[in-house]
C-alpha cells in the first residue's frame, strides 16, 4: 500500500489544481450577485487562474529542474492553500481576481513537477498503472468541478469552493514531506528570466486583448495594440530561447513532429472540452432557472465517462497507439461539441447537453492520460520539467484564450438573435445575458412586455451556447486531424539529438 502513497500525493495536487479550473463556473451567478461583478470580471475570475498557469508554466518547469521537483511541488501546495483562503474571504472582485492569479501560480508549481515525480516513483507496469490512475483523476477533475461547485454553492456559499482546498492541501503537504523524493540532486544552472518575461507578456496581452474585444468590440484601438504587443513579445521570446544557453523551452523539441502533435492536442482538448462550460452553466442557471446543484449535475455524464475511460487505458500507454488514442479522443470531443450545437435551441432544456457531454467525457478520458505518456516519451528525463511545462502551457493558455474567444462568440450570436427580434442595444443586452444577468434584465421591463423579452433572452442565450459548442467542436475535429498527421510516424529522433548534445556538453 505504501508504494502508492506517492501517487496519492501527486493525485491530490492534480485534483485540486484541475478542479479549480472549472469549479468556479457554476458559482459565477452567485459571485456576481454577492460581489456586484461585471461580465469582464467574471471572465477574469476564470481566466486569471488559467492565464497564470499558461504564462508561468514553462518557466516553472525550468525552475523545478534546477531547484528539485519535490521542493517545487511542496512550495506550490503551500502557496495554493494560502491563496485559496484569500479567495474564500475576498470582499470584492479585485481581491478575488488577484488571489485567483496567485492561486494559479501555486497550481503551476505543482503541475510542472507531476510527471517527473511519477517517473521517479514508478517504473515498468507500475508506471503504466500510475499514469492510468493519474489520468483518471486528471480527466475527471476538471469535469467534476461544476458538480462539486454546485453542491458547495447551494448548500453553503460560493466561498466554500475555495475553502474546501484547505484540508486537502494539508493532507497533501504532509504526504509530500513523508513519501516523496527527488530523482536526483538538482542540477546547476540559471533561470531564463528573459524568456519567462517575454512569454508572460505575450500570453497576458493576447488574453487581455480577447477579453477587451468582447467588452468593447473589435474596433477598439487598444485591443489591436495589445494583439500587436502579444505578437512582438512572442517573436522576442523565440529569439531569446534560440540564443539562450539554458532556455526554458529548448526549440529543438519543436523539430519533433510527435512532440508538436502532443502540444496541438493538449491545446485543442482544453479549448474544446472546457472552454464552453462557463457559458453552458450561465445558460442553465440564469436562463433555464436550474439551481447550482442541478446545473452541476448536468455535467455528471461528462465526469463519469472521463473517469471510467481514462482509468481503463493505462495498459495501452507503453505501446505504439498513443497518436491514434489521442486523435480518437479529440474526435469524440469534437463530435460532442457538434452534437450539443445541433440539440441546443431556443426551447431546449438541460437534456440537450447530455449526449454531447457523454461524447466529450469519452474524448477527455481517452486523451488526458495518453497525452502525459506521449509527452514524457518524447523527451529525456532531464527535460521532464520542460516537457511538463510545455504541455500544461498549451492546455492552460488555450483554455484562457478559449474563455475569451468563446465569450465573443456567445455575445455575437446572442446579439444577432436579439437584433432580429428588435431588442434595443442588442450587443449590451447580449453581454448582460452572458454575464448571468438575465433575471435582472427581465425585472427592468413592464410586466405586460416581459414575456416577449423573456422569449428573446431564452432564444439569444441558446444561440450563444450553440455557437460556443459549434466552435469548440470544430477546434477538436481540426486538432484530431492534425494529430493524426503529426504523430503518424514512429520514434522520437529529437530525443536522441538532445541526448547527444548533452553528452557533448
């Protein structure tokens, strides 16, 4: 039994950090009412966490390789617990958003060490089992977030979605001190500060630009200046990494098509599987009138399917099937998005989401653990932190950009429907619907005209959800095709190139 305690320790951290990606979705309407938060603030509550992970993951992976994976994981657990407490007692949206960003930093320092700690603790068949169990936890954590969030929000308060992290963190910290060990002494080196700074600016500027475009429109000059800053910063990042003797991302890894395929798959999966959940939860609660518990339970088929499928594929992780399993997972996720887009309409209820959620759960279960195994197979162990950072960066950055992009899709589709029905100031009304303010809109009109606006709001919200699901499905299907092309050949020649370079160094 003791041999599985390192797996339990890693899984506890993974459970918390991935749970907090989506657990807030179901609590957003209550947060808005309690803190008087705007639509953009709600987006930042979700995106601040994901953006911190995306912007810092590569640098954190490099730091973990230098400082030691166990020490880094322990520091992340402590920071995550402290910031969770601050999130729970936040008196206003600003404090909550800042605390969510800090929580994302803690999550980053945990996530970047996951694979290295598992590789150090297990070998052979045990390693395959460990990856399978970890994948089941990872696959279900993000999906089960709305369910746990719904229970805590309805039975206690939205603040308990953060307080619940405290006892779990305490157990994980105790286990980390007791059972985990580093693979080797941390090797000497330096932190790639210039690379970290340029990538962070690029990721933050791109995400802020998309959120601002949703709030102020694409004609806003600052939106385009932010996009230009993001592009220039990305070019600077690539130049810095190419010239650095100890880059946080070795660009040689990008010469391996299989590793690039893993990055494409990681990004497409998180965009497609989780990006639309914020908007489906708002639709379920503020338009259809479900409670937080009921709305969270709608996602139960996704969670259960992801857990069962991911837990059952560990025996395939050492074979030559990784590319096909990942592509199949993305295809199933894409089918789920398309199904949801076809079934959701103005008169639809929550049942319309279930078939698509089942398919998405299948896709998440197939792809999550396999992505981890494929990433680690593509690099030598000395690059474990770097590989982990790259994969998690692709996941969290695509999720953050997905929230912002799909927000624009939701607003545009809802505004079109409202405009066709003659609702004045359709774009502002669409943003209010996306921010969970449908009830407030209806209360502001006379009773004799309320039914007309209610029908328009319901149709507009359904169109917005339909648009987010359609775009999500398309991204997953495109990702599936790209993965088949990129991961169709065997072998990882870049691994041998990197090993040879290190042997000569």
